[in-house]
């Protein structure tokens, strides 16, 4: 009769490296740094190049006109050109 024999396998040697020697840590840190830098750059560019407010009257939601300029009719002083706030068709 065959009796199974347990074969002992020596445990693998675990390399005890410091965390800063792992390349994945530096990759994750670099990605986080790039994302944060891009967010800050986007915010600074948005502050520097702020849109001029439209001089239209009417109902607004969160600072945005609730109706198109052509739906609201022409206001006094508007010539209808793109510089005057008209929406091109």
C-alpha cells in the first residue's frame, strides 16, 4: 500500500526591503504629485482668465442665464454682433 509522504518545502526567504526601495511607491507618489500640480495649474489659469459677466437681465441659476439671448430679445445697446453677446447660428 502506498502511503503519502509529506515533503517539507523550505519557506521562501522574505526580502526585508525598506518601503522607499519599492518602485511602485515612487510611481504612485509621482502620479499624485502630477495630478495635484495639474489641479493647481488649472485653478490658477481659471482665476487669471476669468470670463467677463454677460450684461443681460433675467432669471439666473448659479450665475448662469436661464434663457438664451435670442429667447430674451435684443436689449438696448446691443447690435447683435458676437462681441455684443449674440449667439451665432
